[in-house]
C-alpha cells in the first residue's frame, strides 16, 4: 500500500528535530554529548523528589493517580501565581494560566490556535529550532530578525513589520526568548524590551515570551520578564520546570490573556486531556516546600563553572577563524567555525570518529542560511568531558 498518499499536507511539513535525533547519543557512555539542553543529571535533587513523591501518593492518593482538570491542578496553579508574582508578574487569577506537558506542548498548541497558512510571524535569528518545528507545519511565513549583544534588533523588526503592512500581509505574532536566548545566549536590554512592547502596541500584535532560562543568570544583565512590563495584555508568557528541576516531570505553564488561555485549554483537551496529575503535585510541592529556592542557587553555580570551563577550552583548542558568544546565562554556547566549514557535514563524522556530539546551527536560522554554526550544551557533560570534547571537536573541524 502507498501510505505516503494518505498523509495530510500538515504532516508532510513536519521535520525531525536535530536535537531529538542527537539525544540518543547522550546515553552512550563513550560519547561526549553537547547536544540537548539537558540539566546535569547528577545534580537533580533525586532524594528530595523521591520523598515528595512518596508523601504525595500517600496523602493525595487517587487524586494524584487519576485524570485531572485540563487547565491544571488548582494547587499548582495557586503556587505558580505566587511564584510569578515574586518575578513581578501579577495575573488576574487562575483563568489566565494553564499547565502544560512541558513548554514544547505550549508551542504546539499556540501554533494550532493562531497560525493560518501564509500568516507572518517574527522570530529571532537564530532561534529555538523546536519552536520553528512547531510553527512550520501550519505553513506561516517566518521572518527572522537578527540579534546583537542587546538581543533582538527591534529597529529591524519594526522596519519589517511596516514592510509587510504595506504589502497587506497578515501579521500574527512575535516569538522571542528575551532572557538567555536559545541558542545565542544573549539577553535583551531594557531599552529593547520597552521598544518591543511599544511596537506590539503600535501595530496591535501579540508577543509569545518563552522563558526557560532566566533562572540561570551568570552575569548582571536585564532580566525583567516582558510580561511584568506588559500593560496591555499583549504578552503570553511560557515557562517550564524542565530546566529548574527535572525535564522528566514534563510540566510547564502558559500565562496571559484569558481568551488566549481558554483556546489553549480547548486545544490541550484534544491533545492529551491533562498533564500528569502526579507530576503536577510534585511540581507544586517543589514550590511550596522551598525546594526550588534551595536548589536553584546551588545548580546555578555549578553551571557557571561549567560555562567557564567550556569558554576556556574553546579559547585553547578551536582553530583560528572560529568565534563564539559568551552566554549571560542558560545552558548553551553558540559557536561559529571558520568560514567554509559546514557543521552539518562534520556532525556525523564527529560522532563516529571522534565520539563527540553537538547540534549543527543551520536549523536554528529560519532561512537556513548559516552553515558554519553549532550549539554546544555545557550543563550535561562533566568538566573533564567538556575539555576533552572540545579538543576532539576542534580536531574534527581542523580535519574538515
């Protein structure tokens, strides 16, 4: 049977994620993986989580082990409202928040409820490639806005918006990771944040703010969430417990205008009925008991040290003509190899011959125009593996 003829147009637009493809290498002991955005597994608070989980099952029993409300567990929602208020984000109430099965689900549901074929959406260039993979099947026109050390160049953004308005194109939203941007590591300056909100107001646009990394800042930089500065209810904030505690919980959240959130809830009902109630209870207890406040400062210092080890190793081993960004926070260093080097070509050879894995940079660019970049994760490997892995990687590049 010809199964290809059965697939929908949307399914034919789906692309495999470079990150997911490479994650399988992370579990092989002889591979040094700079691939996925994985927290340091040795520093996940396993004992504390085990105690919390046992207590939750004994105290809440069936409530934690049966289906829950699609919007989310009210206990977790109340804890998140307090948590966000501590970051300067004050919501009207529970109707402005939905619990997600990881923030990746938020990207998928957002795309489903908002994007029509041909819609214009603006993203940073480079940007999170799994966001692009969520948007592309809905067939929008994705326009990348360049970055510098102050984040998205909002003057370029406004110019592109005007250009598309003149062409009578339908502009739908702006997607941004303003703090510890993935993959670049830059953070948007306060002036750029203000300008972005002014642009959204002036041209009547939505902003999707993705914020998984602001909890890991290694430099003194602007980190006020756009949602905390939002006076017109134009910003929808998305975040996750994946980086803060453990990605295996698969708990994230989205917060903002209740009409948008209600549509997300309806789409989520079809997608998975509800996020795991047990995981939600664990996340709520992580906040309520203060485990989050205890864990984050400790893990931040570990990650800062690993970032510095990788920066030093890049300086020591990478060939002339290479360059990279010193990230202000987060989990990644974005590197450009010398001109003419294709990091996609090298990737498989690096794994097979040098036993080191990374994510090529081209998929992070909406137009796929940059071929010599790569994203390196420094939180997962040990310090010794970082040094050895960069040494091996430099050899692969030099050989190319």
